[in-house]
C-alpha cells in the first residue's frame, strides 16, 4: 500500500513539474497571442471537448490504475519503463489543464 501512495505522489509531482516547465517556457518566450497561436489553442480546446477526447481520458485513467501496481514489477529496468509509461499518460491526462493555464497566462500578459 505504501508503494502505491508513493507512485500516486510521484504522479502528482510529475503533473506539477510538467505544468511549471510549460509555463516557464512560455514566460521565457513572451509571445503575444497571434492569430496563429489563438487558432492553435482554439483547435486544441475544440478537440478536448469531443466525446472521443473524453473516452481517451477514461482509457488513460484505466491504464494509469493498472500501471500503478508495483508489486508485479520484476526488476529495475521494468520499473523505469513503467515510470516512463506513467509519465506519458500523466502528460496526456493533464494536457487540457496545462493548456488552459498556459493560454490564460498568455492572455494575462497581453492585457
């Protein structure tokens, strides 16, 4: 049980780190919201509003739950591979939240 809590804590830390990295990158670029960038975000948010996206997120949640069991990991190499899988799935799961936050920050800087 303790190991599962550690994986969950690690997953939250990855979420936070990914968000911070994206926001730091955007802050460094300080790009104004151009029509192309506006279209990029609108397209992304349109995609994330579809039933297909919601289904994908449900599948990702199922996959994360199945991967969050370290009792079946035979060795360190497999553990590192599983960490990579979880990192990618976590990135996908948080993409909407991170995109929204980045978009809002861009718009705040351009006020």
